[in-house]
């Protein structure tokens, strides 16, 4: 199953809404909890919330299951690499590398391995948006020390897993012919590897701190589920690379939250990066 060569306006705005939700749950989950435990909490919350939906949608067709399995495996690698990167360096140093590189990697995979068509304007827009994402993430942070090579390596591995699971889920959802069944199954099954690994690594005593953050965890899980569910649906009706690129505007929304809600300064770097991101979006929509 191939997707249309363009992104409809309704799909474009839906993915922008997903990006805003992604920024929202990232802001919400800034809690004083170990990054690995926080990710496990969000992952489990997604599965719990998706379970009633799975009872309604049922399971996807058999042909989609290898893609579900591959996505769960890649997501597990994503959780581990990202939590390890955050353990070694600050979010402001890791996030731009991981999220800024991912859409460019996804575009390369889509061009080389899939039948998704992209115009020169689409490609230029993705490149500009990726540049804007990196800048708006860096936002002129004042870290005195650069992240270690190990931290950068973990961030690049994270970017590769983001690109990989994005492509896998886009193809899997198309093959399933039922995006809701595919998404619900993915969220439920994705819970188990992370939960089992967390229990093995931390033990029952080690996961106790997470119980103090159940409400923000559930809220973050709901927003995370809604955001990626929209993205999975969008990849069945639009080119995967375009959806992946628009999704990364979550960092732009995060910057707006930082300026207007957290009262952080609107710096020159933020202004330039926001302009690049908007121009990139316009190129993807108009050409």
C-alpha cells in the first residue's frame, strides 16, 4: 500500500497538533524521577490506556505482526539509548542531536527504500526544518562542557531508532489496513519489554519512586499515545518523511511553552530557528 505524494491540509494540521501534544507531555514529565523510570512509567501508561481501545479495534491482520514486533524491538532500543544519553548529559545537549537528526535520516530511508515520492521543495523543507529543530533545541544553551563522545553516540543511536521505528510503523500501519488496530496493538505490546526489563533492573523496591508520579505519568501517557497515534494514522495517508519532519516541530512548541509559560527569554537563536522551521513547513506545504 502506497501513500499519496502530498500531505493534505487536514493531515498537516493534525500532525502539528500531535507535535504540540508531544511537547506538552515532555513538559509535563519534567519530574524529579530517574529518566529510565520516567520512560517506563510513560510506556506503561500508554499500554494501560490503549488496552480498552484494543478490545474495541481487535488485532491487526497477520501480515502486520512482523512490523509490530520490529517496532517494539526498536522502541525498546530507543528507550534504552535515550535514557542512557540523558544519564550522561543534559536534555538541552542530547535532544537536538536526537530529534534534529531523525527526520533527515527518515527522509533518506524513505527516498532509498520506500515508494514515497517527495518533490525538491519537500526535501528542501525537511532540510530547513531539521536545521531549525537543531537550533531551537540548542537555543544558545550555556553549558560549560560539551557532552561526552559516549553521550553523543547514544544520542545518534537514539536518532537512528526514531527514524527506524517511524518507517517501520508507517509501513506496518499501511499493510495492516486498519491503523487503529495496529496502533492499539503496538501500544499494548510495547509495554511488556520495558516493564519486564525495568523490574529485572530495578526490582520492586527500585520502582517505588514511580508510584509518587502516577497522575503526571498517566497524563503524560495519554498525551504521548494521542500524539503518536495521530502520527501513525498520518503516515498511512501522507509521505512518511513529511509526517516525520512536521512532527519534529514539537520542539518549536516546546520553545513557545518555555517562553510564554516558563518565562524563558526569546533569544535571537530562538527567533532564527523558529523562522527556519516555519519556512521549512511552508516549503513542504506549497511545493
